[in-house]
C-alpha cells in the first residue's frame, strides 16, 4: 500500500494501540456519531488483520 512505512513496532504494542482505538470507537457508538464510529471500528479491524498478516517474529520488516 503506497504511503506505508515499516516501523520497528512489536505486535503486542500494535495490539494494545488498536484495542485502545477500538474502545474509543465503542464509546462513540452511544453518541450522535454512531455511523462514523462503526466505520472507524470496521477500518481498525481491517488494519489489525493486515498488520497481523504482515507481522514477523522480531518486529522488524522482512
């Protein structure tokens, strides 16, 4: 994907960040921006899957 830069981030750090973002999106679900929150949650889920597929054991790009 154009514009992506490989950073030396460990998978557990990414997981923690994405979980926090998901919690924020979940909180938004109860407000007036529910459809935007659903979109954010869906996008985060997709990003999490992408990162998981590209993950390497030592946290560095191949």
